[in-house]
C-alpha cells in the first residue's frame, strides 16, 4: 500500500506493507538513525516525533504515518548538535546507540514542558534506556541543554 507523509519537512511517498512497523519502513528508506533496540516499545532507541509527539516507531504500524509528519534526529540537526555538546561537556556521551532516540525525546520534552525539574525529566525520559552510561550525567546534560535553550 502507498502512503504519503512528511519526513523531516519533506514530502515522501512510500510503499509499505499493512503490518510493517514504521521503524522498518524508515530504515528501508535510508533513515538509519532510527535503531532497533527491543521491539517492545521499552527502550526508546527508535523514538521519532509523529505529528510532534514522541512515539516508539517499532510499535507504530507504518500505514498510520499516512498523511502525517514524521521527524527523526536528522530533522533536528541544530538541537542534536546542542544536546550532543551538552552530553559531551557533562561526560554523558557513551557509545551513541541510544542518542538519536534520546535527542528526539528531549526535544519533545523541551517543547512540551516549560521548566521541568529533575523528577519531571526522569519521568518524561523513563522509556529511554542507556545500556552503557549512567543517568546522572545525562540528566545534568539535559538540564544544561534546557537552560541554554531558554
């Protein structure tokens, strides 16, 4: 089946299978930043913005993207660079596997929450797992990013 969507601000028309996950359609169309981590919508590595809301693309059927806007980390280059610099400055950069999904989730949070405290950050990002780093430095980096963004 054909779907039309906006991917990172550009129109796209894709042929997708009815049961195909958005994650698989994105990767098949060259969006390799969206990673397969758990296939249970639990780890956050496949997070994208669907009409501005963060969703695990492994749990969204690709046909549901028809007529909608999908944003991946490639569509957020400035935000990704700024958050990446904050992660590096706080010693929170590790292997990078979780970074694209984390960036997308943090951008969504920054758009939704005006001035989140640490508890709100932890709650919002509870579905983003980092397998090789600690969350304390990530939280510091996110706070830094949010403060610099204001």
